[in-house]
């Protein structure tokens, strides 16, 4: 049976896993979380410099997601009239021909994003195993961080011309793949910079710096816009292309502390090498075994994989929806982006109290129900003006964080004792299985009905399917809060 090597300094024996469940696939995530629980007796302090340096990587990578992928480059530039033929770009915004052309850009970008999700599914687990067995998580993180910076530099060449649309879309999608794989290695290094008692705080530090980094980067873009780019010629999309270069420099500069201050960790486990295709065979066997032995946990992993992709879709396509369907100006999209990040962060902080009082499952059900209802309302009321998106979009943002945070909490409650490492690893791995659903439904609805606003219904359906799957799961009684409403 594959197992983790216990820490010699640990005073407690390693947790025993149920004998009826075979060892799970040796993914990078499994190794990372497994190491936390098997070293539960070790409290060797981690230097503050290493903790802060690790957390700064989230700050370093965030502008790619918030500025380029979500709110600025993709929504305000790539999927805009800048990439339409001149005769279509000159039409009024409410002209059916122009609306259809912009919808085609939205669906085209959604198609490329769908393919990126499939590539992430195929590559991330295998590359994670390679990094874990070789003990080179930091080395792989450096490689993919440099690649992420190069991708952002490459966006400088996406000129405002229809001939460059597919180039820009493919480069952005490639960046999403690279960012995801880099994130796998980054998350796996969490156990190097934390102890069992501080892992939550350290993880929260990285998460918080990521949100703050996105807000700061978006604010800088707003300021530069108000200053008219210091007189720079912004024709041919130059302003957006310079933003991409700025994000690339940001990534490199703020990733350097991790590269210099956090050491490379040795391999997390001793295990035989597994080939590319064999690794997926092992993973499937593990999931089948989980279905036989701990069925509620299996069904929750499936349900969460679906609705978590819907949650990702809310932010991934929110900027495009604001710019095209609600005709937000560039500055309005940027201000909304800042507000959405602030609302999401604050709501997630308060989600923990609601989790303790009402139960994690109830928090998730409430959040998903609110998301589906608000998405439908946005679709039905989109002709009433921008105010409905300001209200509805911020409400959507407020629901996303609590659903994500409560999902981790609920999984901890349904995980059998001694199996935390394996199950949380599967949670990380299966979360990528459905990473193409939201982009695919977004693309399908826009292509079928010819308007970008229809994409919101595609995302709503993904969230609704995840909600139904969650409601069908029969959770053990210990997952519910005490009857008096107090935290147990």
C-alpha cells in the first residue's frame, strides 16, 4: 500500500486509514494534504520570511486572472468592437448585426476557454505527480510562473484587428492552463510554510493577498485611464497591450521572494513511477473504491465539481456580460470589478460564522439558490438598464465566496477519520473534472440564441445541476449543527 513517510520528529503515530479502502492516486494534492495530517505531531516553526514570500505568489499571479482574464483584456478589448470588421464596428451598439457579431466573439472565446479546461483536466494531475515524486514542486512552479509571464508578454502582439482575435483568445487560454498548473504546485508548497495549527491562517494569508493584489492592480488601471496614459498613443489597442506587459512584469517581480526565500522540499512520498495513462487508471480505481465504501463523500465530490465550475464561470464571464449585454463603459467595468472583489472577500469572511450556526450544507444551498435566482433575474431584466447588473452582479459576487468556503468545511465533516489527506486531494483533483462545463454552456447558449446575455442562463444551469446533485446527497447526522444553533 502506498503511504507517506512519517516525520521522525512527530510525537504521535501516523493516522490509520480504514483497511477497506485502497490507497488513492498519488497526485500532488494528495501528497500535500497527506503530509499535513501525517505530520500532525510536528510543530516546528516556519520562518516568517518563508510564509510571506510564499503568500506573495498569489499576489503576483492575481493580475492575470482579475485584469487580463476577467475584467479588462478579455471583456473590454478582446471581445469588443475592436476585433470586428470596420463596417460592423461602425454600426450602432443596438444594431442586430453588431450584436450578433459580438456574440460570435463571445462564443468563440468561450469555445477556446472550454478547450483550455479540457487541457487542464488532462495535464494537471500528471504534471502534479511528476513534481511530487521528483521533489521539484518549486522548480516546476518557477517554470510555469516564467511561462505565465511570457504568455502575458505575448498578449502585447494582439493588435486591434479581427485577424488577431484567435491569436489573443488562444494566448489567453494558454495562460489559463499555465496558471492552473502553476497553482497546483503553489498549493502543494503550503505544507512547507505552515504547521498543522497554522495551515488555515497561512492559506488565508495567500488567499487574502490574492484578492488585495487584484484590487490594487485594477485600481492602477483605473488611475492610468483617468490620466489618459500620460499622452501615450492608445490606438490599435496599445493601452490594453501595455496593461498585459505590466501584468507580466508584476508577476515576475512579486514571485521573486518565493523563488529566493522558500527552499525546495524533498519528495513527499516514496512510490513507484506511474506512466501518463496509468495514472488516470489509478485515479479512476480510487474514485470507484470511494463510491463503494463512503458513498456520501463520493456524491459530494461529484456535486461540488459541477457547482464549483459554475462558481468559476460567474467571475470568468462577468466582465464580458457587463461590457456587452449591459453596455458598461471601460471605467464602469473596472469599478465594478473592484467592488465585486471587495464584496466577495467580505462575504467570505462572514461565511464562517453562518457555517458554524446554520451548517455548511445550508450555507451552500442558500448561496447556490441565490446564484441561480439572481442569474435568471439578470437575464429577464437585462433590458432595464445598468442598475440591475450593479445590484445583481454584486449579489452574485457575494454568494460565490461563501459557497466555496463552506464546501471545504462540509468536506471536512464528511471525511472519514484518518482519510483527510486522500479525500482533500481528491477534492482538488475532481474539481478539474468539470472545468469545461461552464464555458461550454456559455458558448452553447450564445451560439444557439445569438446574444451574449443568453450565456448567463448557461452558467445558471450548471449551478442548478450542482445544486440538485448536492440536495440528493444524504449526509451523516454529524454534519449538521447543534439543534440550539450554537457551534459545536
